């Protein structure tokens, strides 16, 4: 075997032993782990380490969060991976769920025994309407249940309004390729992350949408950005090549590659997170440190169906099955 490969393998052992002992890994160590050959013995040692950490920290318990996509509408931000981009001309008729329908879907998710509920809208959606919907849903779900906002960028004053409306957290990220494959500046995203960090809202972060062209340095940047902004729930997501979107022809990474990124992300987070997610649900990643997945209703930025529960979106029962297949209790 090549002497450099032997040294790298020895270094991998040292890093994984460090992680098992509860010590944090640094950026350079994360890069070395991400460079592991997915067909090597080190790959399976990596997945095993991350899996062990999550089984222990999360008490072998899986979690299902529910997301309701409120509007199926054209969006001015024109993300190259998103079905809603107005330049892509994939949305012919705008659709918005009415409040009664949203409340019904929320109640249905509640009966199905989900952990948390997310409300998702496009970046141009009216903020006051979003607050009203959130406050009404807050009234019909348990006080202890977390309610999470997934919307466009916002400042500190709006973060406080979200809190008053009953939201407990926000899903927000600086996406891979931000400002290049989106018409949103990285600065806007960071300003919103700062607002979340300085509020009472929990941050839900994700390394996404990962494509074959993204470098290890880019991926490591987003892993550690989440940690910088005090992430509560971390996740990884591979890009879906939505037909007729600008990034369709760039393809996607395999679930095996995603499981490696999931494992490294999980290890880098140590005990600072309360759950590790993978989206869309992946059996391999659920054996590589992830313990949290989503069930979805309504619109979905990766789905041309108006109701993603008829397309890409998972039902709660299917999500429970995935957790069961991988030995997670729910």
C-alpha cells in the first residue's frame, strides 16, 4: 500500500478515536475524513463511528418532523435548483393553501405523532400572512411542540415577531453556491443567521443542496458555519436534479457519498446538537449518524407536483418505516 495512504488511514483512526472520546474535530480533520474513499475500510469505520455517537447521544431514538408547504408560487430569487424560480417557468398556476387547510394538515400531523411542525413558504411570501398562519396553528398544537419557520430572509425585529407568534425556531442556511446559483447574496443569509442567533429561536441548519461540483472546502465551510451560529438541529441534503431547472444536467451525488458527508457532519457537531437530520430520507445516512427525517405535505421546491405527498414527500408512516428499518425507536 502507498505510504501516504497508510499515513492517512492511521490519521483517520486517530481522529475517529478522538471523536468517540467526545473531543471536537477541527476543519482540517473534517477535510481528511471527507477525502476518505467511499469503497475503503476507512469509510465503514467512519460510518460506524458516527452511528455509534448518535445511538448513544440520542438514546437510539429517531425523530420525525412534519413540513407543510403553504404556497406553490413563482419566486423572484430564482434558485437554479428550485422548481419555484420564476425564470424557470415551471409554475403555471399559483396555488396557496387556505388557513383551514393548513390547520387541518397540522392536526393530521399531530394525530400521526410527529415531533415538530415546520411551515414553509417562498421567499416573496407576505410576512404578516405567515405570522397569522403560525399564530393560528400555535393555538391548536401543544404548547410544548416546537413550531419552526422556513421562509425568506428576515431581520432582528421580524425574529422577535416570529417569537411572539409562537414560533420556536427557524430553518435557515447559507446554501452551497449562494449568490451564484441563487439571486440572494451571502451577506443577506448571514444577516438572517445572526438575527436567529441573537433571538430565542432555535437554528435548524443544513449542508445543502450538495451536488457533484461542490468541493470539500465548500462543504466544510457550511458544516462549521452551522456550528458558528449555534445550530440546534443539523442536517445534510443532496441536490435533486429537478427536470428543466438550470442545475438538472449537473446530476447528483450518490446516497453512499451523502452518507459520508452525513457522518463527517455528525462527528464535527459532537454533542452540541439535539438531532441530526438527512433530507430527503436515506437509509444509508440513517445508519451513518442521522436520526431525524421529514414527512411533507403541500408544495416542495424539489417536486413539480402541487402536493408533494403525491410525489417526493414522505408520509409519516413511510418515515416511521425508514426509522424502523435502521433500528431507531420511535
